[in-house]
C-alpha cells in the first residue's frame, strides 16, 4: 500500500454547475476517502501561490481570473496512490479531448469555453500535494 493524500479542487465552473456532489461521488466510488472539505473564495495571493509554476505562461492571467470568478470547493482526499488515481479520474487537461468516462471528458463542454474551465484540479506529485494542501487547508 502507498497511502497518500491529494488536493482536489472543484473549480468555479464545477461548483456553479452543481457538479460538486457528482465529483465527490466518483472519488468515493473509486474507494478514496474524504478527509476534509472547505468551500473557499480564494484571493489572488492564494492563487498566485497555488499556480506559481505557471506564472508567466500565456494562460496564467485568464486562469487566475477564472479561479476568482466564484467559490471553489477543496477536498483533502486519501487513498492508495490517490495522487495518480485522481488525475486518472479527472482526465487530461483539455476537456475537449479528455477521455469519456473521466470527469473532464464527461462534463467538460466543447462550447468554445477556455481550457481552464475544466472543472477540477488535482495535485500532480507528492511534493505538490503537500504544498497545495498546506495552502488550501491552512488554519
Ligand atoms: P492540470 O490542471 O491538468 O494539472 P496544468 O497544471 O498544466 O494542468 O495547468 C493548470 C490549469 O491551467 C489547467 O487545469 C487549465 C489551465 N491551462 C493549462 N494549459 C492551458 C492552455 N494551454 N490554455 C489554457 N489554459 C490552460
Ligand atoms: Mg497541474
């Protein structure tokens, strides 16, 4: 067993579309456990820290603006190899080409919306998970 914790964010589009429960249902159906949950309206400082690796990229400013557009639900999720496993549940970054059966593939809309409107975030490594969980679940 390689029990890990990961940060899952239901992004503003997922919350606004009432998909928070469906996303959590898929996480729990896979056998992962919800450890903590918060609804947060992130400020720029939190998002700058969270997305520090993307600063300077062309999509950075639109991404931050989108993440400021409404509340976000943060899940602390535990399970065996959950970091890799949740990213498999989420599907690839672009919802247009994310595989059917994944969260992004099933619910991401090809309506000319931007790639950042892809419903969820999942940490991509143990280091990212530790860093991101400390940011979103700070006291
Ligand atoms: P992921 O969320 O799949 O880990 P990422 O960390 O590379 O993807 O990027 C963070 C977010 O930024 C991603 O969820 C959506 C947005 N994004 C990434 N690449 C993009 C692009 N080429 N155009 C627009 N938005 C992009
Ligand atoms: Mg990422």
